[in-house]
C-alpha cells in the first residue's frame, strides 16, 4: 500500500507544476500496481480540491475530486479513524516540521510497512518508517 500526498496528485493533474513529469512517471508505476493499493486520506483530498480550485478552477477541482473518489486503485481513508494517533505524531515529532496533514500521512503510512508515500514534500525525508517514492 502507498499513501498519496497532495503534492503528488496536484503535480500530476497540474501540467504547469514543476514536478508534473516526475508525477506522471510515478503515476504510471502506481497504476501498474508497483506499490499496491493507494490510500487517500480525507485531509489530503481536502487539500487537493482546495489547491486545484485556487490554481486552476472549480471545474478542474471537481473533476479531479470525482476521479479520486471513484478510482478503484485508491481507498478513501476517513480521518476521524486516525485523528488521535495523528495528533500524537504531530505533537511528538519535534525533529521535523510536519503539518497536521503530514502527521496523519506519516501515521497511516507507518501502519502499512514499508511506509510508502507518494510525495514531493521535503518534510518526509529522513522520517523513520517512511519510504518516499515520488521525489
């Protein structure tokens, strides 16, 4: 299993993103099953549609949102299920500058060894139990 970060999904759907080409290559591997099923956290979904609406428009944000929710390659992860543990990760990890959403991603990824995360976020580098695949 692999946890999908907003930076990866946004780069894939935004052709003007500096990471678009790398995201496209990683997406081909993901869709080919290299890392198994994708996990899309509720928080990440919120980030994706919000950023795409701001950078592109409502039509693009809505279209991508529908694709993500209907994709057979991804499982939607309601964040109320991981909130308490994610808050503990957020509170305890003082060595990294994790946002709360990133702490939730780390929490879920660590529950699925070897902790694959598709991201372009620098905050995930060097985290114990996390393997970044899209950087």
